[in-house]
C-alpha cells in the first residue's frame, strides 16, 4: 500500500512510502545534489516554500543531532528520498532522521525514482507540487492537483520576513572543531551588523571566527537601526524568495549603507539584493543551483572553486552598470556568481562560502571581508 504521494500541478502522481510526519505540504519541488549535510539543507532558511528532492540515495543514514542545524525551525516543507531511512551509523547521531522529521512536523516520501524526477526538473523547470503522507493510504488526488495548481509559486514572493529574526541579538559562537565543538569569539577586532534575510548559523559562525563581534538585525531593519550599532562593516545574508520582492524594503537601506562608505559583503539573496541596489536586475532560474559540487571561476585569479549553492534566482550580467564588475562565474551555465563595486569595499557572492554543507574552498571570502574592513579603518 502506498502511504505517500507527490502530486504535481500538471497532474503527475508519484507514489511511494511515507516517512516523517503524517500530513501534507505544498511548495516548489527542487533537487539537491549534495552527498552530505541533509540536516543543514533541511534547516537552511533559503529553502522556505520548497520541497527538496535529494539525488543522493542514502539520506538519513548518519542520523540526526542537535548541532548540525542552520536555524531552530526548518523552513523547508518536506523531503523526497530514493531509499528508506536506515538505522543511523555515526558517533555523533543522537536521533533517527525519521524521528527528527516528525519532531519538526515535516512529511517525507521514499521509494520513487528521484533521478527521474531530477531530470524532469532539469529539463522542464521546478514544478509546484503537494507532498502528502497518509498512513491509511487514502488520497483525494483531484483535490491535491487543484491545490498544487493554486499555489502561487516563488516568483514575486517575499519570504525573508517569514524566516528573519524578530528582534536584534548578538552572536559570538564560532566554527566547529573536532574534540572541541563550537568555539566562541571572546576578543573580536571588528563590529559587524548582519541583516538577517534568512541567515544560516554557520555564516554567522564564520564571521565570528574571522574576528568579528556580530549583531544580527531583522530583515526590515532601517538604516538608522543598523548605524546605531556603529558597525565597521555590514553583512547581507542569504535567504529565500524573490529578491525583487524583498528588495522593496531592503534595497533602499542597502543603498544608504553603501553611501555611508561602509564595507559591505553579501551572500546569496544578499548578493542579489546588492545587485539590485547597484542598479542591476534579477530573474528566476528554470531549475536553480542547489548542491555542494558547483564549480565557480574566480575571474580575478583564474582559480576554480568547488562551491555549495542554493538559489533559484540570478543576477542578469547585462543589467549591471559599468562601475560593477563581475568577479566570479559559474562553470555550469556562465551565470554571475560574484560582483564588486569598483573602488569601494563592497562585494558579494552568489554561492555559500560557509560550507555547511559543502567544501571549504571559499572560506577565504570571510577573511577578505575583514581585510577590507581593516583597510577602510586604516584609511578613515
């Protein structure tokens, strides 16, 4: 008996076995090619409004724990797996992944051809769908198709407000190390204000590890809200949804902060909104970039980095003004992966240098941000 379905807006029905919580979730169906880090992926706020189809078949086999999360409340709406979750086999496992999904009321589906679904998304774009888990195996398929069709999609949707913090807080936890766990920054050299559009914890940890005292403010913070903390630099975080929608209130603030002469560093959604603030445009991608194996070329050094990515919108290079230089480029499709404002300590990348999950090729970007802050303070 099938106990879970994925029903797409075009009427396609994929049948399998339910896992996680009983219930249903509607959203955009995307795929992720990472081989590790499923907890970090499921708790990445950038996945708000999305159902994640994992291409790697052994999701859940290392269990779950209380450390490998990027936010307290997951924003992803559900997950799709090829194989059933096995008993955990890892010394850090504190919980079965199925129990972890239930604890967050996240439904899941196993037993379908995830590679076939991935090819469908690759060729036709990310569809809207409903994932439903019913242990009784009873489903109203016409109603589910109608629900999938009625969902408006991510284009034009501001989701940053949903996942952002509600009030300002300070952050001093730094990166994890074997035998120590997470560290703490007790002697910061610089003050950073991070605008939280859906920030991952490990980004904040990397900023702290680079020598920064981090103050996190909500996505709707005003220029005055940021400047009252007397920051040495401003960080624009990752996040979900359409950058143009979030930019309605965020872009004017970013422009005013740039006008103050402060060093600015953006990641993912922060990168896209920085481009908007500088006069560029963004558009939704057909399938997006999601995984821990994306090659990106640094156009300044010629070096190729293997990067972790999660985004469904992109900056249009032809829209960028002459004083904005593209610094990084995807070797998959040539899309913009980084930019900088000529003559100013303002830069951003589309990918995720915090490596959670993913390779650590791009950790240098946090130190580059700190170097720009040091140079700015020395010249001030």
